[in-house]
C-alpha cells in the first residue's frame, strides 16, 4: 500500500521530462493500486474473529542499543484500515479529477509526483505500529503539503502560504518530539502496544503532560486552536490539493493521533478535557469565520476547521466519543472533498475566479456541478437522511452526555454551531448557484469534463448514502468495536428527540435566513462594511495579528538584538579585538628581538638575577 504511491513519486520526480506524457496516469493507477491492496487486506482481516482483527508486520530493526530495541513495523487493524480506505479511495478520486484540472499545467508531472508522495506519507502515518515510524509519516505529510500548497511558487503569496503551513506545523512538532522523548524516558519504547500497555504503571501527572504534548502536535496538524492560522492560506495550492489536505487526509491526522492514543487520554481526564475544550473553541471559531468569507475556497477551509473541531471535541469526550469522531471523519471526507472538487469545477467555469460575489445563477450553466454540490451541501448542514445528519448529530448527542457543566457548554456549542453551519454553508451555496448572475463580461460558464465530474458524482453518492449504509446497518460500529469497544449509548441531559428536533429547527432557520439574504435578493458585488464581528471574521478573528504579537514580533526583535550583539560585541569586540591584542603583543616581542648582542646580554643578566632572587626568597 505504501510502496506503490512511493514508487510513483520516485518515478515522476526523478524521471524527468520523459514521464511528462504518461506520468500523471501512472500516478493515478498506482494510487488505485494501493486502494485495491487495502481492500484485500480488509477482506483478510474480516476472515478473523473480531478480537483478532489486528496484524503486525515487522519491517526491520531501527536501532538496537543495550536494552533499547526500536523496530519499524506496520499495524493493520480496523482503525488504521478505515483511514487507509478513506485516504486511498478519496485520494484516488482526486487523482482522477486532477487529470482534467491540471491538464494544461506544464508542471503537472511534478504535481502528480507530490500527490503520490503525500498519499504514501499519509499511509505510513496511519499504518505505523509505533510513534517513531508514525513521526516519519507525520513529517512526510508536512513536507508533501508544503510542496503542494506552494506548488505555484512563482507567485510569492503562494510560496509564503506554503512556508506558513510548514512553519506553524513545526510548532506542533515540538510537542510530538518532546512527547516521544518522554515516552522513551518513561516506557523505554515507542511501540503502541508497549506504551499503551504500561499506562497503568505511570503517574497520572506524567500521562497528563504526555497527553498535552500530543494535543499540541494534533493542534498543528489538524488546524485547531491556537495553531489554526495556516489553514485558510493553504488554499493557495491547486484546488485538488485543498480537497486532499482539508477533507480526507492531513487535517485528520491529529484526530487519528488522539484516537490512536486513547489509552493515554483515558487515563488522564485533564488532558482529555483540554482536547474537548480545544475542539469546542475551534468549531465555534471556524463557523464564525466561515460566515464572512467571500472566497469560496476559504469559506470551505473555515468549514473544515469547524468540522475537525467537532471531531476533536468527540475524541475529547473519551470512550463515548471515539467511535462518533471517526464516523464523522469518514462521512466528512466524502462530502467535504465533493464540495472542494465542486469549487474547483466552479473555478474552472469562471476562469479561476473564487469571489462568490461574482457568481450567482450558475445552476443554469453547470448542472452536474450544481447537483453534486447540492447533495454535499445537504450532508454538511445535517439534512435528515444524509450522511452528515447521521454523524454530526451523534457528536451533539454525546456532547450533551458529558459530565456536569461540560454537557451544557459542549452540547450548547455544538448545537448552536450546527445552526451557524447551516447558515454559512447555505450562504455559500446560494451565492454561487442561485440568485442573479453577477459574472464579469469575459466569463463564459461551462461544465467541467467527465474526468472531473465523475469523481464529484461518486463523492456526492457517498454524501447521501454513507451515513445510513455504515451506521444504521451496524457495519461501522461492529468494525471498530475491537479498537474502541462497543459504542456506549449516549445518555444526554436533554432527551435525544429534543436534541434532534432542535438541530433540525436550527438547520431550517440557518438555511432559511441564508436563502432570504442571498438566494432571492440581489447580492452586492462589493462587500458591505459590516459590523465589528464581521470585520474580525474577514481577517480570521485576528489570528495573524495575535501570532505576530506573541511569536513573530518577539522573534524578530530577538533576532535583531542578536544581530546587533554579534556586530557590536562579537565582530567589533571579540573578533575585532583579538587581532589587535595579538598585534600589540607581537609588537612588544618584536622589539625584544632587535639583533643587538648587548640587549640579549642584558636580558640574560636580568633573568639570572630574577632566578637567584627567587632561590633566595624560597630559602
């Protein structure tokens, strides 16, 4: 599974121009090959009993020094294989879509090489049987995302966006590396089995620190508060990149890390509560930001931030939420990827314009895109029967089943945000496909080719049937039961029917208000000034300003201070002063070596007198 896309990346990135014509197709075939291998592995696992559906494959010994034995191996269990299916299936559809989207790009060979590299790194991350190999995939994903986000590096803004994503994720890596060091000192191993099997022998305080460090790593990779600022700028990459990173792969890595480390978080309520708080803050922030974005891709990015926040909240709820988080992660991977690819189709029709205020009435021009996008839109707003309704409502119910005050805070936040989500996603849908046409004169909207629309159709079908097919039938809970145990039935402080009715009412109110404002009335081409909250949301609630004040400006000031110190102290003082001192000393010595015999005789006489004087004193 890992070797096939890795081979494709090597061939395309090192093969040169000879691969230009057939390289993208090879990358797509190899990605589908990983999917087929994954299917075969799942079939094999289903042949075992529920408690035996975990197989380890040792690859090689990484390091063996004294009592420390680190090996590289893979773990194939229901959790890792769920991610494998999502990564390879949705990722392969994105490869197919990219064949049409990047058809005329002169560097498409390099693009597909990066896509294969990304898939291989993500597969390594989720299949690793320990934190060491997971970290290799973790960094590989970071590298590939940097290359993809800044793919059009000729544009300085796009290159800067790639740098920003890379640098912000390095802050999270500090948490990951420190956590691994603490694991080595505490458990003497990086293996999931050995670390998780020994948590009951470790003080809770140590586990809390370990959980918080892992949370820091997850915040960066999954764009959670306070390390979420890179996500919106990551839209600089080609739209298939946005679908790959923000739907099914990179941003879900943090959720996977917490879910995989459930033994640690189950043993430390404080760290688990921190995860839930971070998820709650992020889901609210993302929804508020999404309400004010006119860039279709950045609105979807804000939505991703919010939806990942739902998942982080769920894993922070402990055993009651793990199953729901992964379920929502899977359904979200389909309908959000479908929306991103739909946005790319809209851009294809509108000459790469991303301003929704310049769209309108596109339903009459790009009907396939409109229908597929509509199905994904209904899924994300939680329309009854669609996949998002099954998965997101489960998280809301679990949030209302939390302990004490947490039930009201977490449950209320998820419920209110569901209504806000219905508003801003309906705003995006109506501004793009309905209302009065606001195209510029040179725009000639047209439907995308089949190579782009077929993946959108498949994802839209998943957005409709996946929730019912996986949950109502019991397939998904029984599949993940060996990892998380049986999914406990939530017992919220509010009756479940009341929660469902409230969510439905808020969905109708949010979508209805968006229809009144953006579906019927004429949308101004120029955005109105807006109130203070709208202005703040347009600039991502001042995330960059906060980062500048807390990190960038102090770092720049420190750098300037060090440069000045180097110039004034090191260069002028130490570096400049040492030659002067040596020159002065050599001048004195040079005067003594003048070539006159009388001077040498006098020196010898003074030396003899000094020695005799010292001997006399010692006696």
